[in-house]
């Protein structure tokens, strides 16, 4: 294996408490030295001048669509998008076809991710069979299989049966696994297409009230208190939910939460032109909600920034608004959006941004080799990006198989220069290293 010397960068490492100018020497897939003006006889030099060297990003929430909807995304194309965005690991959601509700499917996803070799693909398992919310899935089988599932969710739908939710939590406690919830009361959001409020009335669209999120989140926090289960709230979008999480953490409950870059950057004003690329679930909400999310990310109430990468076929997104599916692609824009909308205005420090994008999600998923620290003996899962360089989002140039993004034409700061997975470049000098794919 080739040795690499990452020379001249600023090492920002939340887990190790580092923020300094230093070189990083990588040999045999691990970091062997961190310091100024390191020698590296025979090592290939990767220029990091003017760039930040950080732990590889970790996404808690991505939809790779395979198996079942390979026309929208595959594990190979999703992994390519992730590596290009600075990611070294991601958690693949189970709403595939067939549903990842058993060991056979999750092991297939895990094995395909390993075969591609661009990021570590960590499969999530469904909470219930077929994600129908009626019968517990094979949780123990998935937790004990080769893929070692740690996070379980019916993402895309909340588990509406409270007794079943309790029984699932009680079962997951035995594996110290995570119950992750898509917090929307299905009855309250039925038929809705955007946040319920003044804009939905003005646009003549049925709404999805923030109370639908709050009610499920409050129920799940109460059940987590009862069962002592680990609870993770997916893509939080409402101000009231942020406060619920804040109180749960103050109480000492094992509750974590994530927010997406699009909920942190946009409001329901993005739907004024009926742009289907801004249609997401949970929906974009008001400026009050967005500000509460930003405050929650800044003070640590919201543990992680997760993409909810949700690719859709072009013809589906080009249909009329009420028929278009919800979701956007996000793996290649997440870092830049965070730098542009949160770090540059001073709402979040660079160290805290990297903690939310890498260290915290790695910790939640129990990924020991990811999220730092950057120190000798640790796996060299790293990303190098230039925070000052800018680029314009051109959907057709993204590595994802789908192009559904509301950020087309946006100029963003932050360009990924190199990504290394266990010491092997997956992105080098801004270009995907496709030969690592089997």
C-alpha cells in the first residue's frame, strides 16, 4: 500500500482537540505521524496548502435505493457521491425493495458497499416487517449478522402503534441498538405537501403541521424514558421538537437528533414557485423553525448534520407538485452548505461543524475507525477541503444518478480536494479515484 504525506494543511480534529498547522503521514492505512515539516521518504505527497485536514465525514442518513430502485441510485453511484462530498462512511436507510428488514438484505447492502470500496456503507435495518408498522422485524438477526446493524428505523413512516413501539424499544435495549424515528403523525400529515401555515394557504396546498412531528417525538421520548432505549430523532425540522430534545438531554435520557443542511439553509419560502426540488418530508418550515434548528446545532442539542440524501428519477420530480415525491440529493453539497450558511456567517465554528458532520455521527453509530482523532495508530479516514474555494452547483455534474436539488446555481464555499478511506485516496486533487471500485 502506498504511503501518503498530507503536507501543509490545517488539522482540525474535534475528537483529538487539535486545530493547528501540521503534516499528516499515512502508512499501511493508518496515521503514523502528525507534526510540522514531517519527512516521508518514498511517500506520495498530497498538497494540502490552504486546506483543512479533518476526519472523514460520516452521514447518519442516506438513501442509496439499491436494491429495487437502481434507476434513482445505486450503492456505487451513492458511494461515489459520498466520497466526492468528503464522506468516508454513511448509514444506508432500509426503505429499499425488498425492504431491509432481515439479515439477507442488510448483508447484501453491506457487501455491495464493501465491494465498491469508496465509503464504508453501514446498513440500517427496518423496525417492522415491510416497514408496515404491524409486526416487529428480525431485529436480533440483523444485529447479530455480519453487517452488525446498530440503527433501526422505518424511515419514511413513523411507527404509529405506541405499544409496538414500546416493545421494539425494549427488544433493542438488549443489543444497545438505536431506535431511530421519522417523526410525523401519519393521520395529521395525510394529503399534505408542505409546511402548514400562511404559505401553504397562499399557494393553495394542503399542509403538514409541525405538531405532527412534535407529537411523535414527545411520545418516543416518553417511551425512551420508560424503556431506557437509545432514541435518535431523524431530520428534526420544528422549533418545538428542538426544545423537546434539549429537555430530554438535560434529563439525562439517551436521546440524539439530527438536522439536514436543507432544513438549516431553507424555509418554506423556497416553495413559492412550486419547485418540486424543494419538496421534502418533513417539509421546510418557517424562519422561526430554521433559526431554532441553527441554535440547536450550535449548542449541541442537535448532535449531527445528516444529509437525508434522497435521489429521485427526473421524470418523477418534473411532475406536478402534488404528485412529485419528496426528497433531494445532498451528499455532495452538505459540507459546502454547512460552511457557507453556518460557518461563514459565524453561526457555527469550523470545529463544531466538523464535530456535527463527522465525530458525533461516528460516535452515535459506534464507528470506532471514523470521526477521529487524527493521531498515530488510528485508521486514516480523512477528508481534505479548501474552505475558501468556491464552486457552483451544477446538478448534471454531480456523481449521484439523480439530480434533484434545490441548490442548482448556488455558489458555495468549500471544495473537497482529497478523501482517504483507510489510507487509500478515493478522491485525489478533486477527482474521484474510480480505479478503487471493483
